[in-house]
């Protein structure tokens, strides 16, 4: 899967969870969504993109969710 496609899909999910009034809940739910619906290969690819600075187009909520709940996604 192309890197830009992963970021675009992650951003779409982040935009949905951005509407949650509780940001901590939004971050947790976003990470849980990725864990539940993305296979490990996709999650590892996303983590790698963000770790290497290639995810500059990533939504701030996506980046924060990955940082805060990394252990869940690995």
C-alpha cells in the first residue's frame, strides 16, 4: 500500500474522531479503531512513516493518537 494512501486513510479516521468532545477519548478510540480494523502490516507501516518524518501530511489527531497509544498499535 502506498504511503500517501495510509496517511489519507488515517486522516479520514482522525477527522471523524475530531468531533468527539473529549479529546482523550478521541485519541483512545482512534487508536482502538486502527487496532481493530487495520492489519498489523498497515499499522507498522504507519508507525514507520511517522517515525521517519514522512508523515508530514498526517492529521494532528492521528499523530497524537499514535504517540499516546503506540503500545496498543505495535
